[in-house]
C-alpha cells in the first residue's frame, strides 16, 4: 500500500484491519514506527490509536522523499505487521 503526501502536511493515516474468516476479533495493542525508506532512521514512533478495527496514527514527514510507516499490532496470540509506503512530493 502507498499513500502520497504533499510536503509540509500532517495527516492521520488509518489502517482498517479485516479478518478473512469473518470471525470476531479484538486488537489488544498497536504500535507504529515512521522511518526513512532507505536509511531506516526512525523519525516518529509510539502507540497507535485503536478505534474498533481501525489503527490511527498522525505523522508529519520532514521533507520530500520516501518513507515507511510500520504498524505492529496484537490480535489474540498473534503479532501482525503491516507496512505502508509514504511518498512525499
């Protein structure tokens, strides 16, 4: 997944988690890290907000370029990771 920002933007990035088996589930914790795509320097990190099955973070890319937003969250006894590429023009 890829999202595009204009330089200088601060935005919420929301990730909706779905269960392919259509079974009920609860996200018990969620963290994020926002880093440069190539140098992997962490620019922001912390707890993601959990609203039902949606993970929400607010990020501010510092300059034009390519970044990685990594969500790490727990459902039951599983730890899952989703990656979003952020492109700033």
